[in-house]
């Protein structure tokens, strides 16, 4: 399976250092309060030595690297492993998992799950499990009132161990899942914006061509006038007569080309308004020359002329492309409209959508049919993928997102006789009027 190139780390050194300073402050405060405030006996120098190790690490990192430095997954894993080890030493000196602050093992697990790939997250989770298990069976007594000793029943200690392990595991799974979904959505939306920007550039060619035709009309007219004057003054048997006739014919040809470019009417596929059937033909045009036949049926109450929105054309093209990829012989575009509603069905005679994914179609990185693949959490991880999006399960997500921007309701299903059905429905007014431009 193809894997995406890794991007630079998502965690800044300054972020981990700041969190470590918070931990240092909290640990120091707790130890000083317990020892001097409550009067409990604990190995003060050993505890302060463990805290000092974190202080030294932060100072060394601050002197050698900039706070804005992005850490690789390996560097982040190493620093979080140090934090786990330092916490283990402190807890070993102060009662093991019987110490309420053993709950802090959840913090490194949450950080790793939300910022590292699956392999590193599992490695840190395994390390946390090993440290917690060690502290459950080996530790110094829990600091308590002078002359008294607090001994917890083994069953209670076992319950604490289970609670901490489950807390680490649950927090890591949830954080990893949320980070992965957020990264998937961000990457998919970026791909959608790229596709839409490309369509907008294509749509602007019509207006650009009309503007060019207008601007070139004046100098071309001047050339034509001068060429005609020279032609009248040149004898028919002159060597230059033939060149002048050729020049006039080419001027006439240029004028015809500019006239077609300037004629920016509704029949032009790049026009702002066009019959709905013309928009369907434009979306299907790139796939008409293949082995699969594409039939377009469009009928309804009266003529239907709509605003040619780039989102609509590109979204329909993605749906049609998917249908032609899996159809055996034929794809049908069946459009019907009433005075209030427009309905379009894209039907193919292929294998249909897989039952396993039909409920999730339209989400990013969800493959559409059997035999295809999309990225998994392990491939993608919380780190953002690269720029390419071919073959990554983004086709339907892009299509659905773009079509919904035009006001469409998009549903996916299978035909009783076999094959897939994609249904799009609009309010007629949504396509007949110019959409408001958004800031994005």
C-alpha cells in the first residue's frame, strides 16, 4: 500500500518545555507542602533531585535549540519518555500508585496520542503500562502522619492499577481518534479547495477570452484598414499583391476567431448562465470518449437555465468519473425538474457500492467500491498527509462538499437491478440565481 511522505513534526519544543515547567512547579509545590506544611516524612533530597533533572533538561534544551523548533516524532517520543521516567522516580519515592498524583501518567499518553503516529503512541503507551505496573509492586511507603503508616489493601491497590491503565488507554484512543479525524478533514478540505481553485481558473478563461477579443479588436481593425489601402494601391501584377491578399485573409480569420471568443452567450460552456442539460454535457464531456456510454436525459416543467457554478461542474464531474470507472457498459444521467425542485440521478450498471461503506460515503478517505482502498489511521496518523490526493478516497468527499455548496442534498444507494445510484436534489431557486460570494 502506498504511504504518504511524512511531514515535519507537529509539536514545538517550546510547547513541551512549557508543559514541563508547569509539571516542575506543580511537583515542587506538592512536595514542599507535604513535607513542610503537613509535616509528613519523605525523602526530600531525592525528590528534589528528580525534579532538578527536569530543570536541567529544560535549561539545556533552551540553550541549544530555539523554542519554535519542530520536533520529529522520535524526538518527541524521547522527551515524553523522559517525563514518564521522571514521574516514575518521584512516585517510587512517594508511595507508587497509592499516591493520588499517579493520575499524571495520563498526560504524556494524551500528548503522544494527539501528536504522534500510531507506532510511537503504542510505544509510549507500553512504557506507561510498564512503569505503572512496576509502581504497583515496588515503591517506598506513602508519606503519612509521623508515627503512623497507611497500608492499603492489595485489592484496592489492584483497583487503582486497573483504573490508571484503563484511563491511559481510553485517553490515548480518544485523543488519537480525534486528532486523526481532524487531520483527515483538514487535508480533505485542502484538496477540495485546490480542486475548486482549478475549476475557478478554468471558468475565468471565458471572461478572459472575451476581454482579449475586445482589446485586440482595435489593433486588428487598424491592420485591416492599412492592408486594404495598400492592396488598392498595389498593381495586380505586383510581387506584393499575393502577400497582401494573404494578409487580408488572415486578418479576416483572426476577426472571426475574436468574434467567437467575444460571443460569450449561454451556449458557451464557460458562460455564467447555461441550460441545465448543457452543464450536464460539459461535466460528462471528458468521459464521453471511453468504452462506457453516457446517456443524458433532461426534461421537466419549462426550460431550465441555471447559473454555471464551478462547484456544480466539478462536483458533477467527480460523480460521473466514479460511475464510468465502475460501469460495465452504460452510465445514465437522469434529470427531472418541477417549478420548485431539480432532481438528478447518476446511475451505472457496475457492482454498486459496498454495504460496508455506503453509510459513510462522502466522508474523507472512505473508499467507494470493492477492490479499492483508502488511507487508514495507521497510514495517515495524526500527522497531516502530503498534497497528493489521488486514490485516497477523496473523490466523493470533494464532490459532495462542492455540490452541497450549491445547495444540493446528496444521497448514495444501490439500484435493485444492480449498480450504483447517486441522487442530487436542489431547490430550483438555488441553481437559477447567482450565489452570494463568500469570504473564503
